[in-house]
C-alpha cells in the first residue's frame, strides 16, 4: 500500500469503476465514472462492503466492492451483477 493509500481501477462497458483507499482521512470509497457512490470510514481494519448502481444503455447494474482486511494484508474485489471485474492497481 502506498503511503497515502491505494486505488484499484476497472472498466465495464466504457465506464470506469474505482475502489479508493485513503490513509489520510481513513476512508474507503467506491467511484463510478469519477463520482463517489458509496464510502465508509475505516479507522480500524475491518471488512467493508460498498454497493452502488451503474446505468448502461437503460439497464441498471449492481456494483459491489469488497475489502477483506486482515492484519497485514487486504483483498479488494469489485463485482458487477455478481461477475468479478478485472482490476488494476494504479497507486
């Protein structure tokens, strides 16, 4: 993890989906096309699930981001309608 946090980015049908961990303000946020759709404080390590909705061609898709945090590691995932999204760590 970077000093200030980290960011995972994926693409779905031309939309950008991001999971952003900020160590300065101790938050985890889900962004869809650059707009924050869900966030949660993470003062202490714990598992977090964030949910949002993405509309594409008139159809709404459920976006679920999960951060399974352990003492020395974290596993971050994003699913769209139950299907995993390929993520790239950018920070």
